[in-house]
């Protein structure tokens, strides 16, 4: 049975979401529950679209999102082990220090292997989409 542990007040829901996903990946969990906010929902949408997670869904009984993590098999000596599709997640703009960039200043993550999630006037976008549309915004997090 999956239970929710989002009873307390969370000051930074994005950092909480990224930390829960990072810890679940390190513990090789198949899924993780994160608190639902509009921003967390849009980040989960981007993670699914970019292939970092398998899927996500809203839990009807609580105000949470169930994120199903994605793994790939890695051949090692005497068998296989599963390796997360997410190597790392890093919060860039924090409540105490907001980081903004125009479309020319958006950094590339590992030469384009990873993504940066931005909050723009056109909604939450990846770094590639923001560069293509020519708009900047707040750099929320980087994922690779």
C-alpha cells in the first residue's frame, strides 16, 4: 500500500519534489509520491515527455502525484543491475535567490544531454523550447 507523507507544511515544493525523486532513484524504488502543486505537475509532465520518468498520475484520494521512475538495465559482472535514467537533479533558482536568464543566457547541461526547466511567461518549458521560442525566464532546475 502506498501512503502519503506530505502532512507538514512545505516551503519549497519544487526542492521537496526533486529531493524525493533523487532519494527514490538512489534507493532503486519503482515509484515515489510527491505533493501536488501546479508547478510540480508541469515539471512531472516535462520529465515524462523528455523520457526521465516512466509516467505520473494524480492520486484521487489525496492531493499528491505518483511518479513512476524509469530504469535501464546495465550489464555488470555476473548479472544485470538497474540504473536510473536520472543521474542527478539540481535546484537552480531558490526562494532565497532567484536566477533568471534570457534565451541567449540559458546554459546547456552536459552539452545538451540534460535539460533545464524554466518558468516563462508562456508556461513551464525546457531549455530547448525556450531557446526556440526566443524567451527567457526563471531557471527552476537542471536534470541529467
